């Protein structure tokens, strides 16, 4: 399944909406996504959303930065 992760680039700075970024990951579960991000990035994860069907199609078609990240 593909997951959309909204995150802040740093855990040490206060979160601001203007600095929220997104990435897309393929994983079996939200737990696996969190585990991979904790082990491989300094990100402050705000929200993880499962994408499937029309939601996934929308992101692929309308997001120029759509790329599935692997660790």
C-alpha cells in the first residue's frame, strides 16, 4: 500500500504549517512506515494517510513531486 506522510524536516524546531512537506512510501502498515522513518530520517511526522483508488490516482496526476521513497 502507498502512504502519504506529512512531516516537518526537523524534530528540534517548532512545527509550522508553512514548512510541512510530504513524501510517499510503500509499506505494509502505518507502523512499518513510522519505523522506517524513525530509523532513517530526522523528520517530525505529523500525519500518515493510506492512499488507494481515486485518492492515489489524484496524487499521481496532480502532484508534480509524486515519487515513492524507499529506504
